[in-house]
C-alpha cells in the first residue's frame, strides 16, 4: 500500500475515481472527491488535478456534507 498522507500529490493516488458535483460550473473551479478506502476520502482542486490532495477521515467528510445540507455555511456565500 502506498504511503497516503495529507498533502500528497493527487497524481500519486493511483486507481481512485475522482468525482465532482453535478452542480459544478463550467469554469472548472470545483472540488473533486475520491474515496480511498472505507475510512478515508481525498479532495483536490479540479483546476490542478496533479496538485495537492487533502486527505480526510470519512466521518469528517460526512459531517461536512451534513452541515452543508443543513445550510450551516450559507452565510459564507450570501
């Protein structure tokens, strides 16, 4: 297994399936996510697919998505 760590180059994450929201705009300024295993999720900037990947516990990503759905960060974009 490769040494996966926060700040790893996304290019080194072989065989992962990167996904972005269907609501993403055509400007390419999107966050893409990939499940690395049952406990870990990677995030990267779609404009720099070979750049840095941030690695998070799946539970933290689950909490973020839940908070976004609940509108807890709406004030940041209004």
